[in-house]
């Protein structure tokens, strides 16, 4: 078993025996290539990663657009992998776990929507701010999973890998072989996927079925190097379920990763199945890659210095009131007016007393 950990994989592919041009897009987990002169783009990539220090499980889902009716995709993995269909509910459950905390934030003076300016009320919401054998290419396994035709491969030569993929319907650009060479040198393996559409002739659009990959590894790695081939900005979202808060060791050429949630969770449902029913520390990370060509390696994730929790907050602005909803500002104004009236009355009484004394 290889001693490096992988992260994610997703898949979108197709059976196309025609020639392909250089990829219109690549995704954060590997290389994706459309057929012919068509185009395909990843609007959003979301991945859930479970790592217990010994093995990694990745569930990936892409939302794609474009006019491609077929596409090919390959993902390097650091060890022998198993592949199965993922549970789409995992992303719904994770979105619920990281939902923002609602907090009330009061203000003193009335606003346009408050009495006496208006009889209505309004809410203000702001958010504060996841070893090859003797043959050049070996087929470890091949299976049909829903819409996906998945091949698990080993390779000692990037050109041989490319040739095998092309002979089996995975027509990939020549320059992809260059980007694959570092993985070949490290003796990584590959998951190659092609999409077998249910409805022939329709373009690949919307959310694709998630795939789940598992392999042994003592390090958490998220393959990103192949995303250097992308022609448009890339967006990566990671949900990491581990024993501690996790963080990328470097931005690898992208914008600074943004943590959108960090905290211990006791998940149920699909996420609970991913963690084996055990509590885990969930770290949700978003990252953008405005210039994919600057990506200089794979994400290596490590434990953060401390398991500091973080949760976004959505503030509900409310007029400060007391009792049965009486505005504090109104009581303050009434009190101030009463005090002024009292002072005026006292001054008037004092003036009358002085006049009486003066005429006595």
C-alpha cells in the first residue's frame, strides 16, 4: 500500500473515439476533457473527505455546464483505490452542519422601517465571513457504476498511460502526459472515468452523480497539479472530517484558503455513515484559483496548531426594546423630556420665590 494520501476524485466522462483538442477546462481533482470542438466547464466542485490517519474516503460532486455530450476524466491517486457511487445526501447533511449561527444585534435609534417612520419592520442580515508491475500499464479493475465507466490503472510510463486511455475511449491531449509524469515517477495509480449518458445526444449539464473513492494513506493529500491545464478560474470546496482541525500547508498558487466552518460534530445520516458513526472534527474550506497555471503542486493538508472552532454568523438587526416591546429610545426621549420639564418647572418656581422675597 502506498504511503501517501489522496483526496478527491470525481468524475465525468464519456466514450469518444474521435480526436480531442486541448482541454477547455480542468477540475480541481484531475483532468477533464470534452469531445471534439465542444466545451465543458465545472461551475462548482464540492468534495467531502474523511481521513482517520490510516485511510481516506472521498465523495465528490461536480456541477458542470457547456455543450459537451461526452467527456473524459482522470484522477491520480497515491494508492490502490476502490470506487463506488457516492451518496448525494452527504452534501445536504454537511450544508446543514455548517449552517450559520443566527444572532440578534440591536440598535438604539429608529430606522426608516421603524415607528414613527413606518409601521413595518425589517431584518438586516450580514454574514461574517472544505507499484506498477512489469507492463507499462496495468488494469487493476474496471466496473460500471451508474452513469460511470470506471477503470483503475497503474502506469510506469506517462506516454503508455496516454496510449492506453486513448485506445479505450479516453482521448486526452498530449500535454497531459507531461503533467502526469510526476505521478508516474512517484508510482501513483489512476482512476479513469468516462460518462455513459442515460440519454444519448444531450449535453452534460447540472449536477453529476457523486463518486466515492477509498484508499489507504497516512497523509492527507488532495491532488491538484493537473488543474494547471484549466483555462478558466477554478473553485474548490472541501469538507474535511478528521480527528483535528485541518489546513493546507500552502495555497499552491491559489488565493488564501478560507475556513467557513471548524468544529467537532456528531454526524448522523449520510455523514454519519462516512465517519462510521463516530464524532469528527469538521473543517470546511473554500479556495479560488484565479490563474490555474500558477498551481505548483498538490494540496497537502496537516493538523492546525489548535482545534479552534469557528462558525459563521448571520445577524438579525432588532430595535432595542424593553417590556412589551417598548422602544428604549422612546423611553429615553420621554425621560429626557420629563427631566427637562421638571427642570423648567423648578426654575419657574424658584424664580417666583425669589420675586416674592424681593417684594416682601
